[in-house]
C-alpha cells in the first residue's frame, strides 16, 4: 500500500492537482473575458499588487483590522499550512525520490511545532464557524468537511512523527489524506490557494484601475 501511494498514486495526484488548477484558471479567465472585455482596459499591475499584498499580511486590510485576533490566526494558519508540507524534510526526501526535485528543509522539531499551530488554528476556525452567526449561516456541511480534511494530514503527520498509535497505519492514513486533499483542491473552495491571487488582482483592477479606490 505504501509503495502504491508513494508511487503511481502520487503521480496521479499531482497530475490531477496541477492539471485541475490550470483548467480551472483558464476557464475562469476565459469566462471573465467573455463577460466583460472592457474590464481588461483598466488592468494595472500596481493596483493588483497592492490589492494582493494588503490581504497577505495581518491587519493589512480594513476587514482584517476589524477582526484582529481572527486576522492573526488567519494569516499564521495559512503560512504554516503551506510552509510545513513544502519544507518538511521527509516530504523533500520523497519528492527527490519521486521527481528528482527537493527544496530547503526545516528541522523536524520546527515542522512539528508549526503542524501543531495548523491544528490549533484549524480548531479555532472550526469553532468560529460554529459560534459566529454571520459565519455559521454561510457555512455548509461540506465546508466543515473540507476543514476537517485539511487538518487530517497534519493530525496524522504529527501522530506518525511521535509514533502515537500503529505507525504503519498512521503513515498510510497521512499519505492517503494528503493525496485526497490535493485532488480536491482544484474542484472545491480550497482552490482559493491559487484563485486568491487572481481574485485580488481582478478586484484591484476594478476598484483601483477603473474607480481609483482602494480595495483593502
């Protein structure tokens, strides 16, 4: 099972992940050009960059400043969510074996701490969706499921690292949940990891390039 998940299944997962995101971006870009061609006359790299940047830092936008605790958790959660899988030593070893590519690796201890941060941040966001009426009304059962699936690779990864429970089973679950998550990204709200940059760019064009107003 391990050999299958780290071999053929891994290749299929990345093909679906990368291919799915490319198709989705191309479709949405084509749709936007079809619906509003004039919109692109107001394209502005400066406004696009500022629109993106102010939503990447804590308290960079008016909306985030109005929710300071959420803003901090939100940004730290996303940084750790992306940073741990990319720079974990074990993952880089696997990528080197599978694809001949590796990145800088953080220490296992640091990765363990940051994974705990992701889990804690995810629990915070889950509870927030339950207790904040304005958020709860917009949250479906699938949204809760996606958040649980997002945390599952980190929970099983921490369990495997500390040898909590049967190691072989925990490791297989970790890989399986990770691959399921990657496959889901292009076809769900999790695609915002890429679409965020396009969305903020378009908002920057619309609010800044067309209206001369800030979008943060």
